[in-house]
C-alpha cells in the first residue's frame, strides 16, 4: 500500500511512519517542519530499517502538494499536518483557520485531482461539548471550546461532505484523547519547543531538573482527588489505530468517526505518582488555581474502535511514563541532542 502522510515528522506522525514502514507500506512524508525536525525522519528510517520518500512542503501550497502526490500516486492519505496549540489558537485564529482548514481543503482538492479518495484524519477529543456526560461516545454532541478545536470540528464536517460527494470515497476521522509516551527505543518522541504546555512533557522536564516544579492546575474538580482527569493514550497504541483505520477504509465507503482512547481517566496527582514510581525520579509540585479553559474530566468510550476497527489500546500509564522518561534521558534537548 502507498500512503501519503502529511505531518509525518511530528510526534504522532513519526511513530505511525515506523509502524507503517515495518508493515511494508511505501510511505511519503510531506511536512514543512513548522513544528518538527527532519531529524525525526532520519531516526524513523533507522528504526524501521527501510527508506521512505520525503518532501518538504506546505499543505497550503496546492502546486507543491499536487507535484508530490501526483508523482507518488498514493492509495491513501493520513492527514496529521496541522497547528495544535490551544492557547496560541486564541491569539492567532486566522493562522489556525488558514493552516488547518484551508490546508485540509487544498489536500482534498489535490486528492480529487489525482484520483485518491481514502483518508484518515487526526481529529481531537476537544471537539466534544465538555459539559456533556462522560465517557464520550462518538454521538456525544460537539461544541469545541477553543479555536483549535473548532478547526478540527470544521475539518471533520468538510471531510464528511467531501466523502458524501465523492463516489467510492472512504474516510476515518480519529478523535484522539491525550496522546503521550514515546517509542520504546527512546529514539523518537514528543519534542515541544520551549516550555511544554502538556502535562507529561512538563513532568519529565521537572524530573530532569530543567524546570523547578510542576504547577498542578486546580484541586477542586469533581474527580477522585480533585485534580483534572484525562484519558491518556500511548502514542504507540495511537499509531496502531492508524494502521487499523487504513485497513478499514481500504474496504469501506463513506465517513466514520472513532474515539481513540483507553476508556480510563487518570488524575494529575495519580500521573505524578505513576511517573515517580515508574522512573524513580521525584517530581516536586505545587497546587495552584485552575488553568483557564480547563475542564474536570475527559474520557473516551473507545468501544466503537474495538468493534469496527478491531483496535484496542494496550499500554498502561506506567508504560507511558517509562517511555517518556527514556526518551527524555536519551535526548535531553530533544532532536537537537547530538547522537
Ligand atoms: P506535531 O506538531 O508534532 O505534528 C504536526 C506536524 O504537522 C508537524 O511535523 C508540523 O511541522 C506539520 N505541519 C503543520 N502545519 C503544516 C503545514 N501547513 N504543511 C505541512 N506540514 C505542516 O503534532 P502531533 O502531536 O503529532 O499531532 C498530529 C495531529 O494530531 C495534529 O493534527 C493534531 O492537531 C492532532 N492531535 C494531536 C493531539 C496531541 O495532543 N498531540 C491530540 C489530538 C489531535
Ligand atoms: C492534562 C491535565 C491540566 C499541565 C490538551 C489540548 C487538547 C489535546 C491534548 C490536541 C489537565 C493538567 C497540565 C501542567 C497541570 N491536544 N496540567 N499542570 O489540556 O487535556 O489537552 O492536549 O488536540 O486539545 O487542550 O492536556 O496535558 O495540557 O493537561 O496540572 O503544567 O494536566 O490542568 O488537567 P489537555 P494537558
């Protein structure tokens, strides 16, 4: 199978590439490296022990997309490329709408031109209305609370409409919950620029000593210990969900949506304890007020993915923590660490 992967050098893209290549797929990574490093792709090749096609390009550049896709002639596309910082999306809404939505439209147009009608799209649990009861099923009403989340909601609708209008098309929209972890080798992982926004990368910088302490954003939520609870999913499991989705769309028609999570919520304090136990490092923390825009709990009902895709998450929180720490120790400065 020939798979065109946008955003292949990113956190989730790189882990998915390794699994795809190990399964023998012919893969092309199309990325402009606005939030990643080409070094990730060198490591992907080494881990997969095989080669991949690499094109540096922007999804908002239809000419470059058409050249890359026209030459490669993919059977399917996995569309990871997008900007993903919730806070930044409030400051730069037009940048987010243009990059994520206009870029996705350009991608679908080029797919139409070259005759490729199968796509797996990276959506997010942030599309759900956080006030609805959890666990969220795919039918839980949507109401994104951020500009970033709205870009995902709009792209989902665009893909659904495109699919309805495109005979023979097939799309899988994957709503990821909280992706964390790293490849077991410690050679690829999440490499946020500057101070991390997300919990596990922050915890691991505190354990490393480059950040002083973790601020725990609120302890008055309606959860087991009062701190926010999330459905963390290991990036290796998430990568596997893309392989299952590709297999599914190869034989399906229309557009289907799937929650990709574990079905289990972990609080911030439980995550700190799990990280300390798994790594034997200490994580100093201080409870502060809640972070603006945060919700108490998000957790998936992932049973549709299990029933329809035959996919289920396997890694537990301990494995997530251990792999993050292994990546951090081996790459104290992420992909900027000399090997
Ligand atoms: P990432 O930033 O590590 O990867 C995204 C990749 O897309 C990067 O390599 C970036 O350089 C590339 N990119 C961005 N805009 C581009 C453009 N215009 N043209 C070409 N390449 C472009 O992020 P990730 O965590 O790997 O996320 C992948 C996808 O999954 C994103 O769409 C994100 O919104 C979505 N998602 C991520 C999470 C998460 O917490 N990591 C959760 C839900 C959904
Ligand atoms: C998890 C928990 C925080 C940092 C975000 C995006 C979402 C999705 C995944 C893309 C919460 C608490 C965090 C810290 C803390 N990405 N926390 N101290 O907010 O669930 O989701 O990433 O689609 O769109 O919004 O993840 O890792 O930031 O926070 O106490 O320094 O950890 O309050 O309860 P979140 P997170």
